[in-house]
C-alpha cells in the first residue's frame, strides 16, 4: 500500500510539473501576445491621432473658406448698394449747375416789374420742380446762414473776413453758394465766407 501511494505520488508529480510548466509557458505566450497587442494598439493610436489632426486642419480650412466666401459676398453686396446709392453722383453734379443758374436768374430779376413777373414765376416753378425732383433722389441742400458755425465737413471757406460786432470768430458771415449732399454723402460743399 505504501508502494502504491508512492507510485501514485510519482505519477502525480510529473503531471504537476507539466501543468506548472504549461501555465508558465502559457503566461509567457500570453505576455508576448499582449506585447504584440500593445504595440499594435499603439500603432493604431498614432495613426488615429494623425488622422484626427488632419481632420482638424481640413475643418479649419473649410471654416476659413466659408468665412472668406461670406466676406466676399458681403463686400459685393455693399459695393452694389453703394453703386445704387451713388450712381447719380455725376448726373446730380451736372443738375446742380442748372439749379444754381435758375437761382441766379431769380436773384437778378426784379419782383416788382410787371413785364418780368410771368417770367419770374415760370423760373420759380421750374426751380421748385428741379429741387423737388432732386429731393426724391436724396439730393439735399446744405444752406448755411450767417452766424452758423463753420463746419469743414460741409462748408468750404472762400475767404476770411473781419467779423463785426457780435459775430463769433469761425462763424459763417455769408454763403456764396449752396452745398448739396447725396444720400448723406457730400456732393458739393457750401461756399462760405468765414469771420476771423
């Protein structure tokens, strides 16, 4: 009986050794496989990060291109709007000469002379039609009065004259010619004489 147990123990011992070796071998193979898996995963991670960087660059480029397109469209719209607003600038400048001449004709005519009265009324009507037609297209007069402060944005000083009593320095003494604006932009400055 003791022999039998000894034989069984001897038979079990090699089996245990084989099993222990197998476990160590399997663990080594598993570690090696894990090493291979980790290296492969690191490679895949590096590839994914490179692709993510490239995608971010493409996204940034697309956003910039979209912003540039919007800026170009906005500028084009502004240019078209300005072209519409100020297309009449040259034409209006030419018409202002006619308005000036009609005003001069009224100043030169005698309102009391019966022979000139019908002519004067016709010139007044023509002038009023001209001025109202210009106003429809946002051509507005700049008509400074004596005593107004000189404004270099809408006035042009023709000369400096000594200011009399009660006249402030830098104020308008007399307006020689009306100025005009087109849609708020100066078309022609008012010609004025300014007090020293």
